C-alpha cells in the first residue's frame, strides 16, 4: 500500500508517502519513506511570539494541495496510485486540524481511497522507527520499547507494547518540557520557537552560575513538573533586571545552560527509573525536544551505561512532519484494516489522551 500522510495540527504543513511493503516484509522502516514535503509557518508566527491559530489554518489551506502535488512528484507516483490517506485527527488546533481532515476526506471520497485518522502523538511515538539506525536489526523486533515523548504540549513516558497498544507510565503535571523551553526563551528575549535558541545559547554558558531546581527528581513515580523551573528562571531574570536594568548576553547564556542542565537531568533520571521498572532493552525518543543535543548526549550516556539501545528520529522528523503520519497510518492499516473510516462525516479531536488509544 502507498499511504499519503497529511499533518496540519499546528504550524507545520507536512505531507509524505509511505510504502507499507517495507514494514510488512520487516525491512528497515525508513526505506519505505518515498518522499515528503514540509512547510513551516514559524517565520509567520515569530513576530507574535507564538502560534496564531487563525493564521495557521489559512496557511494550511494555502499550501495543502501544492505540497501534496510536490510530494507525489518526489515519490514518482500519481494520485491514482495512492491506496490510502492518513491524516492527523488530533490533538492540536481545531481549525488547523479541520483543514487537513477536509483535504483528506475530500480526496478519499473523490478517489475512493481508504482513510484513517491518526493521533498526532502516536505519529511522534512511532517516528523513531524511521531512524536509519534501525538498519541491521528487524524493526518489528523492537517491541516492547520505552518511549520518551517530549514535545511542545506533552512530556510522557510510555510503554509501547505493540502498534496501537500503549501504557502511560508517567507524564507532566503542569508544563511540558518544550513549553518550558519556549517560556524560558521568551523571558530571555530569544526567538520563537525557544527550544533551539535556548540550547544553542546554552553552549556559551559557564556551568555552575545558577542553581535551578530539579522538580520531582526524587519522587517515587514517573511524573514530571516543569512549571517551577520556569518560575525559577523568571525569578533570576527579575533579580537581574532589578540590579543591572538589563539582561546581558553572558547572563542569558549562563541561565540557559542552567535551565537545559536541569531539564536534561530530570528527564534522564526518570528515563533511568522507567528502564529499571519495565526492563525494556530499547528506548525511543520522540517529539521536538528530542532534537536537543544535550538531551541526546545524556540519554546516549544512560543507554551505554545500562546496555540498552536508544533510537532518535532523524532530526527532520523530530518536529512535526507528514512522514510520521503516513508511517503510523500504514502500520495501523496493515495491523487492522478495519481501522479504515467508513463515514464521510468528520470531526477532529483537539484534545485526545493517547493512552486511551488501544486499537
Ligand atoms: O513535537 P513538536 O514539533 O510540536 C508539538 O507537537 O508540540 O515540538 C515542538 C517543541 C517546541 O516547544 C520547541 O521549542 C521544542 O519542541 N524544540 C526543542 C528543540 N527543537 C524544538 N527543544 C529543545 N531543543 C531543541 N533543539
Ligand atoms: Zn508534534
């Protein structure tokens, strides 16, 4: 099956085509990705310091079809060769989700194709299977594995028992890790989105200048909390303004480093606890914060120490993209063809807990 994936949950319009025969024959999964096209709206939203939902929807409308056309060309396929369409049904911005869903449903109706709605986080969760690192061992043998999902809206540890069978082990009680990065960047006057800006600046920082909290690091469960960390950053910036009236570049770098160290230390400690609890031999890391170099180094260290393997999605698949939706759609339809939707009526799920998704 050739599955076309359409992602429009937030500020990236992503489309891709996945050939499910690669998964079916247990070959390295990334080889099945025939082509993808992506447009990021980051520049448009940057001046507002965050995503403006109405503008996001309009831009998805503007670019949805041209990106699909481009992706078909890259994949060497015509639209009539596509067997099914996977689209992001939620969670995300309601208007933005509706754009991708409308395109997907209209195409499926007009061309008589199979269609399946995908949970955005399930896409992220499975995207590390598209890592070229899986070369050399069979992708389907990786189950069960532990997944750390670190995106702008979620921080979760999941036990992935099989495609569609997920158990939530722990999650953030307040801010997500990505959200804490974005808020810290805003406090320091850095560009949006904050994650890449804060991690880049942290490289110029001097260690030990600030002692920031490690929320819940010693708690007995696998939950997280990052709101207190953000408040600690706010307190430090206020103190600095009171004494110096400005935030100089070295202060920003030192505080960025202290912040990144605190986030990475908490995430790594909880991952270690989760590995001990589940005895999983594979850890996969998904979501935008998974692009963070310092986090990758910390988790690689743990993997070496505990003799497990860790998989990160390729950098371009860490943030939102169509490939993860095409892939999730393909493997879910292979596992259970009955998941194809039979109705032309549609709705989207702006809020949708992933652990309720047992398919
Ligand atoms: O998964 P994603 O693209 O979108 C959501 O579904 O939320 O994640 C976006 C988040 C943002 O908070 C962004 O600041 C963060 O991922 N991010 C990073 C890095 N690149 C993106 N955080 C830390 N370091 C990075 N290099
Ligand atoms: Zn995402």
